[in-house]
C-alpha cells in the first residue's frame, strides 16, 4: 500500500506541475498598470531609473539569482550616452538546458506616428510596447518561484530595445545585442521573446525569422495554444520583424518572438503614439501568452 500511495503522490505532483498551473491574466494586468503608473521609462528619464529599481526589488522577492548587466551605450546621432541595464532573474539555475524568456522594459522616447504632429517628439507610455511583455515575465517569476523544474529558466528584462530610428536597426535592441555578445549566463539552449502582446484584439502570427530559427518550438507553442483554445495564435506566417530575438539568433541561440505587430487591426494604429495606454490592453491577452509560455516551461 505504501508504494501505491507514493506512486499516487508522484502522479499528483506531476499533474500539479504541468497544464493545471494557472497563469492569472488579471494579476499580470495589475503589473502592466503599475509600470505605466511610473510614467515614461525611456533611457535617460527619471522613470527609467525608477522602473529599474522597481523591477529589481520585485524580482528579489522571488529569486536570489538577480544579475544586473550594466553597460554604457553611446548614441552619436543624438550626442548622448545612456547607462543601460539588462536585468536577469534565474530559476533552477543548477539545472541545464536553460530557457531564456525575455521582454524589453524600456519605452520609446518619441511618438513619431502620433496623428498629432505636436506630440511626435514626446515619449510614449508604452503600455503594450514595453509593459505588456514585462508584466507577463513578472507574473511568471511569481509562479516559477514555487515550482521545481527539470531545467533552468532565465527571465531577462532587456533595456534599450526601443530607442532607434526607423532608417536603421543600429539603436534598436541595444540590450539584447549587448547580452548576446557578452553572455552573462551559460548554456542557454533556446529563447522565447514576448513583445506587444497586451492588445485587446490580440493576433499572433508565426513571425518568419522565428520560424526559420526554431520551427520545433514554434510548432509546440502553437499546439499548446490550440489545445488551450486560444484563438490569438494564428497558424500562418506573418512578417519578419527585427526584435530582441534577432541578436540571440545571430549569437547561435534558437529563438522565437511572440508579437502582435499590428496594434490594433482596424482604423486606428496605437503603435509609437500617445495612445499606447493601459485601456487598450487586457488581462485576457496577457493570459493567452503567459499560459502558453508557462505550459511549455513545465512540460505541458
């Protein structure tokens, strides 16, 4: 009888550590709002420093493994140098086969697509483009802190993703470029980037560069979404997008990007405008992304 009881306990523990683990989209939404309450979080702003400390304090509640990868980034075009920080939170770091889950925490310093020309040199709040991906990572940190996993997981908050100008990729993805060239952790086997995934009208096609880089992972994530009944994941190839997964791919880390680049889809585009605010986002969208990533981590 004792062996049977032990066997049943093992089965119960396995079931609790797989698809039954719930990602709370409403909880993630509170973190999206809290970030926006800080204000603009672009490099060089007071909010950038406040946000950095907010993230560090939050993550230290859930893991002792918080690495700050700090670097200076010169922008000759604007005659400025920014002090940037990638924030890396490790879970089960003694295990191998490490998965990186990343998002960018900085916001854009200019709203160049705003319909009002007078607002185009003003910074954006970045509810979807910035806070949404980080909100998912923050709630993942809470959940992972309670779990025993068979692999290492690093949650990476990339800085300096959204500063650049659209005539060049040079000053986009500055944090992930630095990370990829100066890896602060070892044995990363694959990566998932989440970006712009809070949109109430969420639609996530299969980003082309991701599909080339790691088709197996992409197919698995879409299979999980289908079994969950999540309609946001569209079984079609979308555009190829330059995002934080690209420097990782170039460094030899197979990586995928979960991104809804059309924000939203009809009549009004909120991307890089003053309208990128929390009221355009939803916990349901955050949950569809967070749950799929969590299911993959725990072996759904």
